[in-house]
C-alpha cells in the first residue's frame, strides 16, 4: 500500500554540503603547503560532502519519488521542492502527470462476426505509486497491452450497428457515451492492479474493414431507400384518403368504385413516382 512521506526541507542540508565542500578545498590547499594531516581531513570532508549530497533531491510539480531502503519500501514523496532524505535510500522517479495513449487501429470481429476497425484515445495517470512501481513490470507497457485487450473485448461484445440485430440495445456506432463509459470501466478494472487511474477513454476510429466496407455501404443505402419509400407511401396513402373524403363531403363529383380505383392509382403514381408525372387529357369517358 502506498505511504506518503513528508521529508525535511533540503535547504539546510544544502548549506551544510557547501560548507563541507569549502572545507575540503581549504584543507586540501593547506595540506599541500603544511601537513599531510590536512589532506586527510580534506578527503574526509569531501567524502561527507558526497554522502550528504546524495540525500538531496529536487521534485518537480506533478512528479514523485518512490523510496526504498535496501529492498524495503519506505514511502513516496509527492510534494515538490528541495528535500533531504536518508542518503542510503534509493529513489525511483515517477510522473504523476496525465498522459495520452493513442491506440493503434485494431482489426477485430464485432459480436455478429463482421470484421471492423477500431481505435481509441485514453487519458491516464499514475494514482498509486506503490502498485505502479512494484506490482507490475514497466507500468507504461502494461497500460498499452491491457488497453488493447480491453478494446478487443469491447468490440467483440457489441454489434457494429443494428442492421443484423434489430433488438440490440447498444451498438458500437450509436452507443456514444454509453459505449465510452463501458470502455472506461473495463480499463479501470484491468489497470487497477497497476495503480493507474483512467480519466477518459473515447473511440477515435470506427469503421468496417476494407474487405466488407463496400457491401455494408450498399446494404446501408438499401435500408435507407426502403425506409424513405415507406415514409413516401404512408404519406401518399394519407393524401389520397384525404382527397377522396373531400370530394365526397363537398359533392364535387360522384365516383363509383371503378373511378375511385382509377383515381387512387393515378394519385399513387404521381405521389410515389421519382419523376414528375406527364398529364394526359382524356376527351372521352372512363368507359369509352
């Protein structure tokens, strides 16, 4: 478990190191001129200077240091500034800044078995430095590999669209925020052991694979045409019904069943046709 340490300020230790360094220089110069004893004192001062200097560390904003003492975890320093720690501690730098992961475009099969291309953008950062440092090997590589696995699992769990599965509650193409939320939860569960916090995950690319893209486009176009025709027919039927009722209510003309059928046929042709109708004048009657 992560332990946050508050080490002592390093400014006093820095002054002490400077004094030792100055003393080492002074005694070395004095020893050359007077006695070898001063040279020995100079070497001791320089060794102490190097020892205490190792305990000084500078931590930049949104960075941390994970401290170990001969293989034992001591704690993590998350404050920024100049600090002094036990010189025998070993430290590991770790960034706490948010990072972007632009996943590569993956070719996978959706729930219906259709090959699709999918890619995501993930915003993440280190939340628990202990887990990131000791529970996984190279946490950045762990994030990359687990993110790819999560994207593949997401793609195989839902259909691309509802052309083949009309009852699908969620699809990759129309899921929107719901799909992104499921992806974020999947990544959070997978990366928890590494102490990684997922801040955002979004699908950046989604398309059918090239080998079926043309066929699926034709299918979508056909579906759109059928839906448009259905609306046109529904509107035409309503207009024909309204026209017949108006003619009957206002006694403009009396139509028997055969004339009504002919009128309905002509109106449906005019209203549903793709091109403008060409009028034909009938100088006789319907029966002659």
